[in-house]
């Protein structure tokens, strides 16, 4: 643990606080000005790890269960809670406990658990239960502010077994009223209130500062509200513009009684590197850019299925854009440069049909230095050289880049994106300027949010929640250790106040920053009930529907509903909240996101040559050469139909099945009730970009021009799908990360975006060794192959072809039907079943009687084969079908379509150019 020191200089403040002084003596301000972030007041007398396991659970304020413990067999064994306010307990097997202030004898509990508790704690193993005696209930609040062990001892008082307890159930029960406190944090007005939920703290004080770096000007004691567990004070005057921290005296298991100097979990602004919280009145005109209140939100999304999303990292957007003034590159204010190359690109996408820009995390991030970040000196070197990545990774921990999936403070804007991180008001104003600029471009703004974990827990300097209420906010395993299945310290949104923090935070972003939609990272680690409550709260806060989408991956300690009904793909069915679908993604790309070694090349997908254009390492299946391709084509049809459970499809095996009856591994392929509950995509920030995965899987001899065509087919799969359409920024300009499969900390060099359309980022050197080193023998020859890198003409063609796809989707509401009933009634697949040509996907959409359809009928074709294909559809014979107007425009990107695509009305035969996405319409 860093910077934890002895307690001698703190005694004076402790005495003052005990006396209840509202104004501290000047020397007591030392506590606010110390360079460290914590000080041990009373070391735990027995810090042996053997006593740190927390295997017992408080089920509510009274009931305790100890999984695996041996029950009293009539030998006089008894269960006791030993308590020490000063962490003085000492325990040893076959010895009496010493150092206790008191011991509470527990009563055995044989009653059946109430249904709510049985459901909440269904994941814990069986074990004996006890209850606190009625006469001792009044002592429970004080007990939770102390060191407590649960001990089984014999009649002679000798310890037979002992454990700590996981207290979240008790705290949720004791302080249920805290959920209704609507003004946690700092709220300035005629008076300024400060409120902090810290029910296990022994004392809390407020340090106030005139600036983000100056010495403290005052320290005030906070008072505990016994009903809510909230420490609070009200100070005279509007203290907007001041900074503050809390001093929290709290028992930390394994350490002792610690005085933590910590920021506010409800911070709305921060000083440089998040050292201090900022007092702000967010509705103050001083914190709003000119015209903020009058700037209207775009009204182009009436239902979730209207959303066409561009996922964008804020720094990537402008850091390499020389048309942006140097001080604004990589900043919020880059979006205010209306004539920059990047904003021209976004406006063109908006005009074509893009509705939303989704920003990777822009809340306060733990791993980006907000002052003095370092820029790597990347050498000029060949495309297959390791030197570039070595230079980038040498400063990765100190550079200005990170994806940002390591939250520090959930409700404050990130400081590294502001013009001056030292001025908290600049973060707020400039964030709003960014939203305002995007709204003026008729683009809604979405936020990628990460409430499923924190950047740190325990006594780490960048731990906030766990230093205020140790052991409560994080999800713990059976031994009381923090779960880390999400690669960081998992939070427990099944706990009342962690859920409240998330709900309050999301509501703030929607209300105060006009955020239009949210993407939840690893959403399945949260309960469905909490996400549904969040949907209701955020809609109310915003005064309008706010769309929620998220990752519904089912894994980790919550998998398969072991702890609660998850907000996962299968469990969210019917909720209206959308999850990303991996069905069509994997069928298109090939293999899965977890492939390594030769499998990354061998496992081709429908887009990049499965069966019809095998690469050098592809595994052929002589027993069923077309079956794998037909199976992949059916999974793509699942995606095109919005993954609807009840939609019926004639499958490649000759059976007509509901999509829920089609297997996707051990899950149903169709899993949602309504099309607005699925997000369709083939590329996002995770894993290799679409261009890069195709570099790995397409036959090496594939030309750069053909690679661009394959890219557009992938985009067409998303553009023509029912549901939410989701695109990774740069996918329309053949974005490459030089084959990096995990660029979260790979710096600007490997995450570049070039709005001049000259360079797509391929062959920027071998990607960072940490996540890619084992693949270097495979990657290096590809990066050295000059035939692969696209020309500026290839990039520009892909850009324009993507805009044509957006125009086609925007031209007809048939591509974004809002209900399952309408999809089932209006969408029909052709060229299906065992006699299909699996290289061509064909579907028709019936527009008769549907508002906004634009056409009586619409047919789309996606031909993955490199050569032209002919599809006979006798049911279409005699119809006056013509190419979609976008294909016939003089500026249409793929001019082959107008020149070569054909429909013979006499026979119903359609002719399609190789690797093309073609739409015919009947007016």
C-alpha cells in the first residue's frame, strides 16, 4: 500500500472531531494537506492473511449464514460476533479471542429463508445460519463501523473456526432509506450541502480548498444520519468553484483503522488527475456554452431501430487531423471546428443517414495522465518492424492514450480531453460544447459507460468507492476477495447503493449533458431488474426516451444467472434494452473473437472466402463442402431478420424453423422479442478491425481493390439488417490497426484515423507484443506485403460506397421496422434451403401500407462471390423492378451495379456483379 504513514500528527484533529468542533484549529488542516492519500490511525494487531477470509454472509441486518461451516452437534459449540472498534482482535485456534470490546452471542436460525433473501443469496453454498438476538439489534450500526469476526468456539471459549463477514446484505437492509436520498454529493445554492454515504465510517470530515492545488482553507466535521448512513453538513453560502475532499476514518480489513483522504463518488468535476472534487452548480449559466439551452437535440430517432451508430474514440477523432488547431487536437473542442476534415466527414455521414456518434468512455479515466503525458518518438521503420511498437509501449503507461475502460469517477468528464485539466469548469463547458456541435450537425451523442468495474479497489490510490465503504461496492468471491472476471475490479450493482450510483450517474449525463443514448460495457454483469429501473429513471430525467444498448456476454461469476437474472442476451428478451449480437458477426468474419494461432487464418467466414475462396491454411470439409457455407449464410439471415426468436426461416437442412430453434453453439440463434433489442455489427473497437481480419483470412492474392469490395459487403450486412445498426469509426475508410487485436493501450500510432483518406494505418509496424507477440511469425509477412495496403483511391471508394449504403437504409423505413410483427409480415428471404446458392443472400421487403416505406417492394442482394452470380426468383417475374435510385446516381461509388446488375422481368432472373450489394425496388 502506498503512502500509508503513522498516526502521530493526526491526534489533534481526532480530538477536535470528537469534541464536535465545526471550525478546526489551523494546525488540524495538516490532515487535508498531507502529500499521501491515507494514514493508518490504528494498525490491525493481527494482519495475518489467515484471518482475512470473509466466508460468512450477512443476509440482512440480523441473519448470518456461513457456507461450509460445521453446525453445532450438541457439544456446546456456540457462534459469537467479536467486535473491536480499534482493530485489536487477535484470534488463534484453540485459544480464546483477545482484544474485543464486546462479544455478541448469536442464536441459531432454523426458519426457512424469506423468498427475497433466498433469491439474492442463491449463489452461496449451504451452511448454518444464526441471528442476532433481539436485545442486541440496537448495537448493529456501531458493529458495522468496527472490526468484526464470526467465531465458533467451544464451551471453554477456545476458537474452533473463525471468519470475517461480507456485510452488503446487512448494509442494504439497515440503510435501505439511503436509496431515496436524491442529493448525494455537493450541491451549492444559498447554502452548500455535502452528503456522503459511508455507513461503516467512524468519522468523516470535509476538506475545502480554494483551488485544485492550493492549501486547504477549512475543514468541517460531518454528522451521521443514523437512518440512511449518510454523513452530511450544510455550509453557509454558495461555494461553487471550490474544491474538496473527504477524510474518512474507517476500518480496512488487514490494515486497521485508516484515515482515507478521498474524492467524492458523486463528483461532477475534478482537479488535475482527479486529486480533488469540484463544487459545481451544473445548471449555472457560467458552466454552459453560448446557446446551450436553446440548441435542440436531433429528432431523427423515433424508435431504437432508427439508430445508425458510429463508434468513435474522442482522441482518435482529431489527434492526427492537421485541419484542427494544434491545442484542440485530441480534445472536446475539436468537434467545435466545423470546417475540420473530421467534422466534414461526420457531417457527410449525417447527411447520408448516420444518426448517432457513440463516444468511447469520456467520464473520468484512471489511466490517462491529465498533465504531462508523454508522446512516444516512433521511428521510421519497415511495416513489419517491431521498433514502432517498442517505442509506443515504452511510454504506454504515461502517454495520452487509452480506450478508457478504467473508470475513476463515473459522473465527471475526463480531464485529458479538456483544454486545461486544472480548471474543472473547462471540462464541463467543453464537454457540452462537443455535444452541442454534434447536435448542430444533426448527430445524436451516445456514451460508452463502464459501471461493471472500477479501475482499482482496496487501498489503491485510485480506488474511491472501496476506500469509503470497504467491501461493499465490489463483488466478492466466497473468500471475500474481489472478483475480476471483467479484467478489473468488478462492481456489485446487485447491491442497493452501487445500483443507485449507476442510476444517478446515467440520469445526470442525460439530464445535464443531453446525452441521447448509452452503451453499457459488459452489461450482463448487472441485474436485468436494475437495468430496467435505470431505463425508467433515465427516461424520466431526460423527459424523453433514452436508448440503452450493451454487451450481453454471459460469463464470469454471474454466468447463467447464478447470482441474479442478468442483463444478458438471453435474459433481456422482452425488456426493450438491446444487446450486441455475435451471431452474424462471427458468421461474417469467421471463427470467434477468441481465436489464436493458425485458427485466426483457418477459420474463414462468409465474407472472406469460406469454401468458395479458401486461403492457404483453410481446412476443407470433403464430406460437406457447402454445408459450412450454408450454415454461415443461415446465421447471417438470422442477423438480417433482427435475431427475432419467432421469425421462421427455411434452413439449409430443409426444415423451416423459428430462429430460436436454430443452434448457435449451445444457445439459440434467435434470442430477442423485438428488433429494437438487437445491435448488428461486424466491427467495433474490440479485436481486429474488419480490414485486418480480412487481411488474415482472405487469400493472399486478393487485390487491394477486391479487399475494399469485401469491406463494403460487411457494411451492407449491417446496413440491411433489422435492428440497431452499429459501425466502428473508420470502417468506412478501411481502417487498420496494423493487425493489432487489442489496441486498448496501443497509443495514437496504432489507433490512428486519417481524414485525408491517404493512409488506412496498415503496415505501421508489428502491433504491441504483449497481446500479439505470439502471432508475429504469422503477422510479419502480411505487414511486409505491399500488395495489401490500399491506395487513396481504394479508401475513397469505400468511403463513398458506405455513404451509398447509408442513403439506401435511410431511404426506406422497411430497413428499420420497429416491431417483430412487422418484420414477420414484411421480410421474406429467398434463395434458401438445401438448394440455395449460399454465396448470395436475398431478401424482399413488402412496403405496401407501411409509412415511410418509399417503395411498394424492395429486394436486396449481397453477393460474396468474387465473380458475377445469377439468381432465379420466378416469384418476381413480371414485376416492374428497377435498381434503387442511389445505384443510378452519377456519383454512385460502385458503378458496376448500374452497368452490370440486371433483372429479367420475363424469367425473374437477377444478375449481380461479383462482390456487390445490390438493391432493386418497385415503386
